[in-house]
C-alpha cells in the first residue's frame, strides 16, 4: 500500500492487525515516484539525509535509535489512541502535520496516553505552511521542542517526507537506524 496523509489510518490499521509494511508517500513528482520505485524494487539500504533548510531540522535531541518506523500524519496517530494504535515500543516515530495548536494537542494526547513511552526515537519530516507562522509568540520549532525534548529520545528533524513540493517516500514497518550525528535515517 502506498499513500500518505489520511492514508496513515490505513497504514496504522494494517500494521496493527497484520504487521504488513507500507510506503508513506505519493506518486506525483520526481522524488516521490523515484523513491517509491526504489523502495519497491531495490534491496539496497535507503538513506534519508537531514535537509537543514527545512524548519523541523532545528529540532534535535542527540543520539542514535534503531527500530521499525511507524507514523505518518500526526492527527491520524492521535486519532488512533484507544482505537487500534499499534504498539510503538522500540519504534521510530515519523511525524508531520499542519496546524500549530493541533500539533501541540496531538502530541500531548500521544504523550499522555503512554504511546511514546517506549518509542526508540523521532524522525520529523516537513511541516508545510509553518515557515513564517507564529501563534502567541510560539512557532513550530518551539512546540516540537517543548513536547518532544523532555521525552529523552533521539530526535532527527529536517527529513524530506510529508506534504510539500515533491516529497520523498519512506517505508513504514521497516527497520531503520536514526543517527543525529550524521543527520541520517537509514532503512536497512
């Protein structure tokens, strides 16, 4: 299954009930189609590198983590709490969303539910539309740091997945290594 945004609900359900991986990505745009094709046809490791020009690149907590990648649209993950959210122990959470207040509420819901207690780390993608957005003096980076840094897990931001022009695809349910020193998320 290939899709992103609201398709996150399907990715989460299929992973929860069947442990079948999927691809978080689209089929429009050169990077999108190339990365989906690579993920479907190659056995070589797939590496996403931090793009320092993306806003989420400013959110980092040093370290390394290894685990299966699960995630997608933050709203979908929060919406699945109590309704079939897969076990996230040892997982690397791949997150992106739109709406600063929504981001804060969804992260708070996932944190308070205990969903992130045993997560291995966090990989942050694009947060399209937040480049110049502030709300009561806070911006996207402030909210992400406030909610995720206290969890004490490795965090790597600035990854090219999610909404926006020509995103890369990522394989959900695949094992990956997150390395903040190298700025990479490597799917093995």
